[in-house]
C-alpha cells in the first residue's frame, strides 16, 4: 500500500470497524503504519475521513475509538405548537432559488451561469483578502471607506452637471440587497404603512416588505414603466411615504423606463413629499442600453438607491450598497446596524479588489456580449418553436425574458409539465403583489448550456399548445 493510498486504508478500517464493538479502540498510528506499510500522514488522513463520516471519535491524548451508535428516540415537540402560535404569512420561497441537477435545462434561475462570473478575479481576491488584515479585523458600520468611495464614484459618473454627485458618506454597505431592502422598508415606511410598488415586481422586494409588515399598494407597470398619472393617484389614495421601483432592466419584465418617464416619476414623488426606492440590481448587465439611475438626477434626497454586486461578482460575495442623503440615511444606517452590525471585511475587501481590477471592465464587456447572444438565441427559438409564448420586444439588459401565455393556459401547470420533461421555468405569479393580470413565464437566458435553448423551446411550445 503506497503513501497515497489513504482511501484504501479507509476501506480496510471501515471493514474492521464493522466487526468491532462500539467504543473499541483503534490500533495506534504507529501500529497502522507498520501493519499497512503507509506513512503517518496517510494514517492521519484516513482517520480524519472516518471521523468525518461519523464512524470514529478521537480523544486527545487517549486515542481513536469506534463511535457508539445512538439509538433514535421519538421526541415530542408538540409543546411548541402553543408556544409559537400561528405561523407568519410569508410568500413561498421563489422558484428562482431552486438548485437542480446538470441534466435539467435551467431557465428558472435568478442568477447568471458560473461561466459568466469573473471566477479568476474572485479567487485571486479571496486569496489576497485571506492574507490581509480583513481576515481578522472589523470594518466600520457603514462599510469599508474605499468601497463606499467606489460606489459613490460609480454614481457620480452618471450624474448630470446640474445635480450634486453623491459622496462616500452617503453610502451604506449591506450584506446583499435583500437585507438592504428590508432595512429601507423598516426605516422609511414602517410596519402597517403603505408602500407603492410596480406590478409585476421583484419577488424578493415583496418578501422583504411582507416580513417588515409593510402594506403593498401595486400600480401597473409595462414596457415603459408605470403611468406617472396612475402613480400620482396612488400617492393621493394611499398617502404612502415611498415607491419601490426598478427603472433599469426590471425583474421580471426586463423593462427600462424612458428618460421622460423617470423625470415625471421624480416630479410625482417630489410633489408627494415621498421617496422612490430605486433598485438597480442589473446595473452591470446592460446589453443594448446603459443604465441611467434616477439617483443621478436628484440631489434633494427623494431617491434612495440600492445596487448589489452579488449577481455580477459572485453569489458568495453578498455585498450591496444603499446610497441615501439626509436624515433618511441615518435612519437606514441605524436599522442596518441593528440588523447586521457590520458586513464581513473579507467580503468587502474581495468585492473592492474585483471591481477595481483593470480586467473587471473587460470582463463586463464580454458578459454583455454573451448575454446579447443568449437573449437573441432564446427569443429566436421561442418564436419558432413556442409561438404561443408572447415575448414583446427584446429587453435592453438584465437576465430575463417575460413571456405571456394564452389566458386559458395555467402558468403553474405549464411549469410542472415542463419540469417533468426536464425543463425548469418559473411561473410568473410570484412576481405580482396582488392577483396576476395574466399568465406569464419568466425565462432566464443567463443560465447554463445555451445549446439546450432549442430543446427547451420545443418542450415549452409543446406543453403550452397542449400538443
């Protein structure tokens, strides 16, 4: 048995353990080295494997013993029924979060495929962060100053000459945008108060608002965003303090507001003395048009801006920023501190390292080209093989297509039948804060294996048509 044969030693010891009594002591490392002709390192590696599998337990200074098998008892937890009371009513977990095997065609996910991530940059950044003070230190509550400066500088580039650019002091770093939205809703809206939202809108915002006890007031939003007059009526009717919106590449529809809509929405919000909470989730995924943040047109504090790096850098780097001015920023920071105290310095250092590398912009350009290719391919295949799925126009950015089904077709049933045929899609109902106005599918063109788009479109077309 060679020095590299720890797996063979594991197999030998597993057979020995099967016949040994619980609590029996294994031979010493020296004995195993002599018996099997392996190195002490190989023995230690094998024993660690057996311990990980729960077969043995190590006692420092004593030895390694066969683990005693615990009998499984039936334990009564019924007392918790009264203690917990009625379960809170929250939206179900999104289909976009499901993980699936490689043999399934995945069009349901809310994340880009791993091949679209800057993996080399991320791995290098983690390696450097592990050797830095960030590995053991604590960052300021509002975030790493250099990362605050980067987010502020990104917004400043889009700010027009008539608007004061944001400063690093306006930025709050949060552990992902989901956490940030929760803090904003609690701090600026408050439990029991109304929040106006586009319909359809991001399911995570619906979840965060529900968890915060906020009452949702939907306004219809189409390819050009919401009707500003309808938004004004919603503010008059609800007396809401805030409007949650995605002006650029909305999830799920992919819509991007025209500049004129953005200006009119800002006028409505200012007249109402309210906030617009701008979720710029797909800032890095503009394909045929750049994102133009509303924040860049307002310096009076009416816009609270949220941008995440989780999807564009890596899912493991849960880092986002809230940019707000005035007392609103202080209220949000107080909630962020109460919720998470501070964000991991390692994650912030990794994020900053990646986005300040010269290769970052090169990577983003390549990703945008790939997204354009995948978007066009999926649309083409759907129009040929699933003509009953109406995709109006091409989204100018983001990760998704929003396809309308015939009114007599149930989107949930379509999703189930497609899954049975090996294609995962997301039914559109979960993106509506109230009753859905139609039957929709959200299809992610940034997932793995675009070569399977044609087969996916064939399956979807067959299921929708009843063929």
